């Protein structure tokens, strides 16, 4: 199973970015998908997760997570970005590859988001 993110880049404070993530390979079912972010020297943190509508407190109301089940894709819409949102963002999926298989966690390669004026 391969997860591929895109959409990162440089944006000014107050701007927006949309990060798509698509899963491919021998997917039987996707239990959940989410987004994490990592800042050097800091702990990796969960940003958003679906299903469940889970959001990091600091992004609540600014970020939204949606999915397209037919495309095995998830999207992180990030609005009103601040410099504190600068990080490498990783897509993660808890995915089953067969009916009788347990679910495993897969990670994308990460995409850099830099918020700076």
C-alpha cells in the first residue's frame, strides 16, 4: 500500500493550502485516514482524523478533513494559516489489505508546509 501526499509549499500567514493524499495498492478497506505534522525537535502531533471528526485544538475551525472513498483519498483543507502551522505534514491510513487480514498503518512520505511572510 502506498500513500502519496502533495500540495505543500510556501504560503503567507492568513493564506490557505489544500493537501491531497491518495492511497493505492491492494486495499480491501480503509478503516481511517488522518494527518500528522512534525516540527524538528518537537513531537509529532495528530492534526486531523476521519471518521470521527478529530482535530488538534489549535487547528479547530481553520482546518477541515474530507475524504473521497471512491478514490481512496483524503484531503486536508488548511485556512487562516499561521507560522505555527509550519511543519512537515504526513498522511496516515489504517488499512486492511484483505477480508481476513488485520489493519495496518501506512504513512506517506510527507509534504513540507511553510507559512512565512
